C-alpha cells in the first residue's frame, strides 16, 4: 500500500514543522498556524501590539538546506535568487521553495512552498533578517488603513519528491481561500498563442505609424513568417500634457510619463483629418477600424492587439475624466531596498526611459535607464468609475476590429493607494473592471498583463491568462540576454500556476536571436518578434513558424528541471539551465549556458561579471520530465529517444539514464524526448517530429497503434520528419497515399519529407 504523505503543518515545541521536518526554528510567539480546509497546507497568521498601516513581523529561523525565491528587484518585475540561509531572502520576496533533505543521504528531499498572500486590504511579502530569521512585511499602502491582527497572510505547504505539485496545490489552495483570482488552468487559453506575432515596440517605440506597420507585416510575410497576431504598442493613443488639446500630439519617447490619456480613440497617426500637412494626411488610414480591416484582409493578420497602461497611460488619465484626480506616487520600502532609483523623487516618470544620442534606449545598467524626472503626479481614475472607462475603451476598440490588449504599467497602482482605501483595494477595483471588460469584448481572451509582478495583481487577476515573466528584452544590453532567459524560466516556477508566462518579444537578426528563439520554443509562451521592417533572419523564423503563421507551442509553462532549481546557472560557473516542457506525445528540454552575467545585489543592476565564461555540461533524460509515464501511455517500453537539434543525433536510452551534452558560452541545444512504444508484433517506435524546428516534437499531435503491426501519427506542419523504428517499415502512407521514405538501419531512423498543408496530416507506418 502506498504510504500516505505527511503534510501536517504545526508549531511543535516552538518550531514550525511541516511533514515531520522543521522548517522554522524558534517561531515567534505572535505567529499562528491554521490548516487549510483540505488539509493540504496551512495559513500563517500574525498579531501586532497595535494597529498600523505597515508591520514587520519576525517568523522564525530558516532551516532549509537550500531555497529558490522570486523577489521584485524592480517595482514591476521579479527575478530569482537561490541561497541556503534566511538572511539571504531578499526584500519583496513573493515566493519561496524550500528543499528539506532527509536524515540519510539516500532519503529524497521534501519540497516546502511558502508564499505571502493578501488578507483584506493588506498584502504581505517576505524578507531576510539577522541570524537567518525570516520576516514577513504586511502593508496596506495607505496610512488610513490600519490593522493589528491577521489570520492568513502567508501559505505554507509541502510535497514529497515533486516541487511543481507542491506549488500547484498551494496556488489552488490560496485561490479557494481568497476567491479573488483564478489559476492558469481555470482560465481560457488565449487564442493568439497558436500564432506567431509581431510587436511594434523595438521596431518603432512610440513613433509607431500605420505605414511602418504595413511595411513590417509585409516583410515578415516575405521572410516566410506571416504574423498571425500583431501588437500595436505604445504610440497609438490620444495623449497630451496637461492643458494641451492632445489629439494631434505625438509624445517623444523621453516624456511618456508627463502625458495623460485624453480619449479612448486613436491619435492622428491612425486617422485622417486630424493634423499636419495634406501630404501627411494622405498617408494616414481613414481611421483605426479601416486600418485593421485592411491588415486582416490584405496581409492575413488574424488578431490585432493594442497597448495601454492599466491606468490609461503612463501619466494616467487627464484630471476630470472618469473621476481622475492627481496623486503623487509613494514607493514601498521593500521596492526601494532592491531598486534605490525608485525613490519617490525619481519615480515621478513611472519608468519612462531616456534615449541615447543615436535614438536607441540607454542600456539597462545605465543609472538613468529605469526612471527619470518628469510628471509630478499621476491622474488616477476613481475606483467606482474604472468599469465605465474600460467599457468605453474596449467597446470602442472591439468596434474597430481590435481583438485584444497588452495592459502595461500595472504595479503603478500600488504606489497611488493612499487616498483609495489601500493598494489591494485599488488594485482589485482595476483588475475586476479589466477582467469583466476583457471577457465582454474579447471572447478569445487575447490579453497580456505586463509590469504586473506585485502580488496585489497576482491575487486579484480573474481573467487574463498571459502575463510577462520578466523585465524587457533589451536589444543592446550585452548583460541582459542570458539573464533574461534565466529570469523568465525561474519566475515561471511560481507564476506558471497563475497564468501562462510571456517571455517577451525578441529580434530575429539579433546576435543572440537563436538563443532567444530556442527559449521561446520550449517556454510554452506567445512567440513574437519586434524586428525592424526588412530586418529578419529567415533561418531563425522558419525554425519557429509554420508557413501559415502557426507555431508549435509546448503545452505547459517552461520551468527549470529539478536538478537546477536550486542552482545559479548565471554565476556558479558550472550549471547549465535546463528548461522542460510537454507536447502532446513528446517532451522537450532546452539547455542553455547562461553563465557570465547576473543581477548584482550590491550594485542593484544586471552586470557582466565574467566576459569569457567557460563551457557547462550536463545530461538530459527522463528524470527531467515530471509525469513522463503518464505522457508515454500504456505501450511504453520504459525507453526514450533523445534528439539533439544542434547535433542532429538520435539516441535511445532508458528513462533513468541520460544523454550528455556540453555547451560553450551563450550557446544552447534543444532536446526532443520521445517515448518508445512497443507494437504487438515486437517492433519499437517513437515519433521524433519535424527535426529542423526548435520544438519539432510539437508537430506530433497523436500517436496510435493500429492493428498488430502498424502505427498512425497525426501531425501538423511540413519538412523533414523523423521516426525511430527498430525495424524497417514495409509501407509508409501519408494521407492515404503511399509516400517515399528512407530507413537507416544502424541508427534505426525513418526519415521522410512532409509537404506542408493547412490543418493536419496523417502518417501511417506498416511493419
């Protein structure tokens, strides 16, 4: 009989004990623990001597061997930290995964999750204290909102052997408890995720215009990667500085934050008869609706999304519109600890970035890259009028043919909560209005949350099922690219149970384009680029995009494998980052050398700490894939076929062994892991997929054994298709017609060319 997991959470002899193992020693006397209704985990409460709007409570001394954490290093964004002591828990930590090793070397570890949540009008975060003590900060964001007693400001739970299940169950328990958000699996998958996309941001920044959009879409089609979705980023809205008309104004990139929204309609760049010369007017579309109709009819775009800030624009909404009033942002102490330049005097601009002399963004490690002085206040809409704003805005956009939105600048709200009942109440009002309007106007749930890593937003998001996983893709910052991939993967460990993480755009002709593209292919995220018109690398794009604009998207959020969860693949000079995911019939693992650059806890920026990092090595195998047996099905032999994209090799191994690899600096490989199935006739087969694509195994939608000696494979796409088989087939048919193939007996590989067709193809092998 299978042994029942011990998941009890209790305070015993002054220690916090989970599943019989001590997690926190010498727990403070004002800390309480109450089991969750299902008994899977428990909620932690704390009590203060007197009511206040912000508290700092001591919890206990951390005893975990190692931990992985996710903390906000900027107001908007999280990133990972691994360590083995409580003092290293960063301010603004919103997630802890603890590894508790057993008494004996052979004992498997237990994984404990600890994450602070919201309670009433307060939110919580963790931080380290002296002598490895863990502290919890509870704050409302408004001096008029005070409390002294909290019953459930954190969740703690565990699972033996499977950290991903521990996190998933914990998020589900908190969702049941709070009833203020939905988990990823409860929300509709956005329709846009099936397609390749293009975002205008790094191509144009705020200077985006209609003619440039058409040019960019056309050139991507000519490069063989027709975008199925388009994101018109910042620069399309009607904004103005206070006291100006605004409908004609094209805001310079450097003063975004001094501008406020003055209308839900498009600006003069996307509508005739507004401003400028007759020649300029002639080049403009009739209006946004006519422009989108043209893009869909003539350029094959299936979905158009537009950008906007959660509060309207960077500087909010013009005072008087939707009850808007001006308020000065106040940044919490935890954010300032990790991001000193987020002090109130500097955050006036809410993240509008300065430009280099040549017009490019200043590198992200530049001291002025995050914020600069600008607007002195933000126009904040009254919470009871936000729903009317979203109804008006999304009603207008949907009527113009817009299919969805990218909703940015979300964590700004927490800094503006003084006069609105606190940060949780203000965020919940906006998130509730956003969710209702997305559901009412965009039925495919095509919406992306961005700059939204505060847990106020996480625990109040009900509908949107895609959210950015990390800071921006910075084209010209050499320190950022390996960091970006690592941060996306590790932040997805936590966020992946709330939403489908979005790994941001990249550029296909960038020196690190293949590296970024491979990461997006294994991440299970939206796949989109921000190429300048005409500046594309077809070799990168054709490995990602099918000729009709579809992508081979993996089915889960991409996350680090267990063996690198608690390592530091950016700085330890030895660990490769391995990211695992599932397809319908195969698994996929991307391996990346991320060494050489990292976020500095001292300088508070990302830096290159090793300009010539060495190679890293590891193995890929069945141990990297949780739930592998369930994926493989009843006819699994227990073996896998592992295909290396970089080396074009096929290797059969048992599930408990692996295939070794080595990666030079800033290099990668993608491995397809295909379960080997046994036919009744004794032949063994495994469908590898389209081997010239990054996630070629995603092309295989089903594999079924037919009769005694036949296998039928349902697949999408076209190109070189590979099947492992222990015997040469007698016949191969594609969509009912006999098709040629080759069989290499030594490697036991069937190879054939699949002509591309819309929809799926049926391949049958008779042995």
